[in-house]
C-alpha cells in the first residue's frame, strides 16, 4: 500500500432499525461491534469500518481520516472522543473528515 493514499475510516449507511440491521449482518458476516447506541452502530471488518445510522439522526456519509481536520472547518467533538467536520461534495453527498486520534 502506498503511504500517500488517503484512509477511509468508515462508510455510514442508513438503516431503519439498528438492532434489526445488526442481527441480519451478524447472521451473515464476521465483525466486531466497536460502538452501539440507539441511533448508530460502528462495525469493524478486517479491511474497513461500516456504520449503521438512522437517517433522521445522522446523515449517510463516507468518512476519511486526516491529521488536519481543521482545514475543512470547525471540528465537532463526538461522544466517542473523535473530532470531525462534515461537508457536502459536488454531488450533494455528505463527507466527514475525522481525526480519530
């Protein structure tokens, strides 16, 4: 892997029910649950993280890790200790820039 490539932290997909989505995925895949509450869950697979989000609480998005999150705006502190900025790309998709340290 080239060292100068950006790193995707996670992809967040909308679900209607966090528990039901987790149950469906647990029957089919091997992963670890890093975080879970009533509005989102973060799953660690071997090569990527996937978040299940309730669209009314969290936008579906793709999240990139960066050491310079402030470059994209004023970071917001999350309950899991990460800081991030959300922006919209040219195609109206939500993109998160995350400092996971």
